[in-house]
C-alpha cells in the first residue's frame, strides 16, 4: 500500500480555531497557496509514476478545491479525480462553527470531558461522531485501496489513519495535522514529507 495523504488547505474557520466538521467552508488564500505548494511537491515526488496513481478526495468543497489546485500545480487535468463519501470529516454535531473557548464558556463540563477522552468523545447533536466512529469509515476505505493513491481529506481522517496504523488513541487524537505537508503511508509506516 502506498498512499500520499494531503489535508485540505486552510479555511477562515481553521484560522479562527473553529470546529468545521462537515460544514462546507471554502479555502482562504493561505489554503490555496498551501494546496499549490503541496501539488508542486507531489509533482517532484511522483514524477513519471503519476499515471499509476488513483486520485480521490472527500466530497466537501474545501477538499475538492484543494485537489483541483493540487492537480493543476502538477500539470494534470484538475477535474480528473473521484470522491468518496467515506473520506468526509467527522461531524462535530452542535459544536460545528464554535471555538473551544466559546464552548468552554457555554458547556465547560462537556469540554473537560472531551479533553480527558478526546478519541471516544461524541459531541452533542444529531449525527455527531467520535474519532473512533470515524475510524470505522476510514478502515473501510483503506481496505478498498488497491493501487497507489493520492488522497485529499480532513484532519480527522488523518487521525483515524494514525490510529489504524498503530498510534495510540491519545496521540492520534492530539497530534498536529499539517496543511502544508504530505503524509506518506507505506509498508514502513507513516512519514511527513
């Protein structure tokens, strides 16, 4: 298995520290530059092998825009990729759109609960998910990867991939997820590039 994972570029909500989840927030200018930079880096890494790669993204707008900018920077047709619903970010339920300081002012006990057990915490609201629940979707997607793949997704998807590749729950839930770097997953493990 060989996968290059790219987190979508920065959005205004990322810059403000807001929980995005499944809200469809567009990239900001920093995010567009990050996507182009990741595309240039990936072009140098893949070179002539690019034709052997599957390109797949979460169907949310910020991941699709990242993929299209990335592919354009690689000199590829920006629209020649597919989406997979399993790669959508986890749902933060009623917490989407809020910062942790805002939530701490409204529901300090719930925020404290999350800080003690972030991996398994389910925010309030319909269809909200934990990282553990998200990891079930991502395990299903990983089981279907049959060729070298470039994947544009979300921070939570990276966390699930970390856990599924042996990282413990606490580390997987709290490791920083870069928007301006590539993550290579192969038989030797996971490596930030």
